[in-house]
């Protein structure tokens, strides 16, 4: 229906009205069932009707809904932080709760700055991130992000202290005959050059998504990339912030995506899968050294939101984490991810317009190109991915589209991030419906 009072994302679109969830399906007011192959945007990792999460939220509501974090801490927040820290990479000791991904990244940017003020290095004011990344829609996070289409309209607000280097995107940017190692070396050298250009003593942090989600469609780094990047950051005492808002929380087959890159970042932002759609929650996990600097210094993080550490949100997060951190669940993500990738490879191996299929675990992207040989994207404005999304919805399938960025620097892509509870028969259905939606859109 056309919203009458809601200000929708797409004011011209006629949206179905979601009325119920059933495992991996959403159901609209007409009774039509949509197989959720993208988790919305990599959110609904446990599907839409998990009774354990519902019970945890109800139990919490029976005792305490909300207590402002300026006055109290609460039991579910303490328990969730403890469990997250116990499962996190080395060095991570504290968790700062927020309500979503942009808030987590906004907190990361401000905490990076405050950390260096606390340790008496006030010159550290620059942040480096990567083109073709997405870190959120609030002004700080948007400025850090490297999605030109999302940034363009707000160019006057983009923060000067944010700088960008190239992403790690082997499909498009690795040179012919360049090895993964040489490519990773080249990118690490580019980061080092940027640090030197800005002045090493002025750089506070480097931000990156371990597996790039919304802008490029599940692009993992080449092997060794993050270790080299971490070495450069360490050389200049720059904080490494992993934005795992989309790729974290089991999505890639390990609880934290960066585990697979063998690095321990100074901060990790998480959101989406942590609440699994049952509650809005995000978190910034930080190393002991950062927390200790604040604790020993001013004793106050100059930041905060009304819903920091919300009792119902953290209770839901705890119940979700119990499930998604289970080794059996993570092994299932890896196994089903392999099945999905194999099915996609079989379906599209000869397809003239599928240039690349990539990803990790149940986080898979397909890049659409006008010409497979030359990797030429469809012209900007074709909005192919958006048409595939619409045709998929008509066929009862949700997939997440991203049309090529404004200057045609990448192709349209489709992101798949089905719930971890998806069955192989449902994966077959996803691939069949996606193939039909693509054919109907070309
Ligand atoms: N960071 C990444 C990597 C994301 O993918 C997103 C959202 O897609 C965000 C940050 C922003 O999260 P939110 O939409 O919850 O504010």
C-alpha cells in the first residue's frame, strides 16, 4: 500500500504490508509469502519467528523494560557484554551498547579521537577509511564511508578529517598477473603513503569492513590483506576499527568476521545480527587499552544516546548470541554457505551478465555486468539491481540490491544473506527464484 502518514524510504513505491513472520518467510496482508534471502539487510539471522528470542524479550519486559544508563546499569547489558567479550578476539575487553550500526560507528570515530586526547596526543585528528565502503548514514559515519552515491547529496556536510584509500577488491582492481600477496602489499603501501602524507602523528584510526557489504556486495579481502594493514597501523600507532555491522555475528561462519583474517582490531562495531531484527541494538567493542585510557583519564566518554544499554534490547541480544555463537550453528553457516555458493556457481557459470560470485559463509554477492569479458558495468541509471529486487519480490523472494555507483565505478550487485536456519531446499528455491528474477529484469 501507499503509506499515508509514514514517511517511507521510497515515496513512489507501493509497499506490501508485512503482517507476520514464519521462519525464513515474511508474510504480507494478502497472505503472500516472501522467502527472506537477504535477512532484510543481513539482519534476520534467526528468521522471523524464533520462540526463544520472543520468550527472552517477554521475560525481560516482565521485570524491567528500561533504565537510563546515566543512572543504572542493568543485568542483561552486563551479561551480554560479558559474553561478547569472552568470545571476542584478543585484547577486546569492553562493550559499549547503542541502538544500531551507524551509532556504533559514530561512537568508534569519537572514541578514537577521545582516546588520543586522553593519552595526550591531541594532534591525532584524522581518520582514514576506504572508498566503496559503508559505515552508516549519520554525518560522521557517512563522511567516513566511501559510497559516493550516498555521500554526494550531502557533500557540504562531509567531515574534513575523513580520508580515503582504495578498497580491497580483487575482481576489479587486482592487476593482470598480480598475485594476491603483491596486491595486498600494494594496498598496504597505499595506506602507508596516505598516513605519511597526512602526517603519522595526525592519524587516529583506520576503519574498514572485513567483508564489504552494502556498497560492493559481500567482497572479502585477499588473503593476508588485513595482516598487512594491521602491521601498518601498528607501525604508526593508529587504531584499527573493524566495522562488522553487516558481516559480523556469525554471518561469515565465524562469530567475528575478522577471526578469519587472523587479526585483533582495537575496536569492533557490531549491530544487525546481534538483535537479529527482534530488537534494535548495536555495540562498539573496544580494547582494554582504550577503555583504560578513558578510565584513568577523564573517566567519561563524551558521547551517549538515550537508549544505550537498553534492557529489552540487550536481553534479546543475549538470547540471540547464545544461539548464533554455538559451534553447531556456525558450522551450519559455513556448510550452507558452501551449498549456496555451489548452487549459484552451477546456475550462473555460463551466464553472460553475472561477472562475479563472492563472499564468505551465508554472505554472498553477485556482481552483474554488461560484458563479462571486459567487466563493464551496466550504464549508471539502468538500475538493474533495483529491477531485480522488484521482480524477485513479485516472485516471493527478498534479495538486497545495490545499483552501480554514480560514476559507474562498480557494477550492480545483489546481496544474499539468508537466515542461518535456512534449509537446503529453501536455498534451492532462492537460486531458482533469483535466476527467474534476473531473467525477467534483463
Ligand atoms: N556499517 C555497515 C558495514 C553497514 O552495513 C551498515 C548498514 O547497512 C551500517 C554501518 C549502518 O548501520 P545502521 O543502518 O544500523 O545504522
